[in-house]
C-alpha cells in the first residue's frame, strides 16, 4: 500500500477478505467490509446479526477490531469516519456497485482503484501452506477423474454426469463445487458448454472440466472420456494436445514470460494444422479464485515467479464435431514446474 500510494483498503464480498482474514462475507444488502488503513489497525465492519459467524476472529487475526452495526445504523458513514482524509482508496473488485458508489460519496476527496492493484501480485505468489492446500484440492479431483473411468456414460444425459461430478467432489472433501462442465459429442467444441439434456451415445467424446473449493483453495482439472474406442482422428488429435500441454508445462519455468508458455502450446497445435481450433489462452492462475493472476496468454510479458500456480490447458475444438482439452494445475518452483494433478492423461475409454 505504501509503494502504491494506497491509504485505505476496503474489502467486502469476494476472495480478498477470506484470503487475509479467513472470514468470508455473506453477500447481503447489509454491508460487511474490512477497513485497512496504512499504519492503522484493521477494522471489520459487520452487521450485528452476522457477528456470531465472525467467531473468534479477533484472536485469530492480530490487531483486528470487529465493529458490529445495528439495523438502524449507517455502516457507510462508519466507513467514511474510518477512512476520513484518504486520497487514494482501493476497493474490493467484487464489491457491489451500490456500496462502491456509497463509499465514493462518503469519501468525496478520494480516488478509487481496484483492490487487485494491491492484492493480485501478493495472492499470485503462493507460500508453502497455500501450495499444500492446492495440492490437496488437486488430489481430490484427481480421485474423481479416476473414479469416472469406471462409471457408465452411454445412455445418461450430460446433466446426470454433471451432477455425479459435483457429488463426488463434495464426497472427496470439497466444501463447494464451482463448476462441472460435461460436453459430449459436438457440444465439446464449445469450451464452456452448459451441461444439458443431450443423451450421451456410443462413440461420443465427452469433455469433463470440473473443480471446486477445498479449505478456501480451488481445484480445476479437465479429462476426456470416449464411449467405446476412440476414432483414429480423435486419437491423433489427442496426441497433438498431449504434446502441446507437455511443451507448455516444460516451458513454465521461473523467469519465463507467461506469453512464452502460451506460445509453446500454440506452436505444437499450429504445426499440426489446428491453430484456428485453439481459441483460448493456455492457462490462468488459481488460488482462492478459480481464475486469478498470472495468465498464460499472448501479450503477458510478466515473468513467472516461484510460487505462481496456474492451469496449463490447451484445447482443440472442431465445430459441429467434437472438442478436446487437457488441463492440469502447475506450480512454478526454483527447481522447475511441478504438476499438482496426477490423474492419467490418456483418452479414457468408458461404457
């Protein structure tokens, strides 16, 4: 905050608050916000009826003061008092617009910037405990990916398989499932397909991309299942994708720009004649959010740092026919890239 000239940080709903305090605000019309001033003590402004959820946070977060407010109080006015005189305020990226506008009225002399100006770079570098949390989340979805190899796909709808993925993530220790993409047949060519009523058939290629949160930190993995033996074209295209992902993982070393990792995957796919069929970046950072910095994409010249965690997920999508994607989470370490996911990376043949 000193380096950036930010005098007050205001964190409400969104990932920054639990990342700093362990407490996640309920998204309500009643305001919860952490007010952190440069050199001052942090104050958590919280609705009185939410105070029991905060628990012993003052013991867990040294220096923190909890300020409950009653139904007839004005919490925005309290924020104005706590931040009086600030000229540059960072407000949580996920804060509701109604509160951002109210903060601007309460602090009329301040310029406002996103909290990610302060927190994104800090969150992007994971400490050993955070890597352990990501590793545990990865192990859980790996177990799900392996279990699905023995499950029936044919005759079930995409939504039925989606529901099973969600249930299995929860059974393996995730507190919540963030998403579970199940895209069969021609639907696989839509990278973010919404699972629907399409019934999976013999010969279908099924893209399963799923993840959630376990002890605050996220998982994200993609594996592909084929109902019956894979056609030669699918198998050949998958081999290209495996090579592309491996090239990107090997390139993801400390000091390498994110765009170079993207280029490593893209080069393999382009050489195989599928350049136009790879329509998204190679990867995104992961932590308390499923998508956060750093991003492995053309134009990102920022070097990878030790402790960065990110997906490596090249894809090839043939409209009207099928799609393929292979995704693992990788952590950059001084000794090289470490894959956190270990589920088999072949085309899984299922019934």
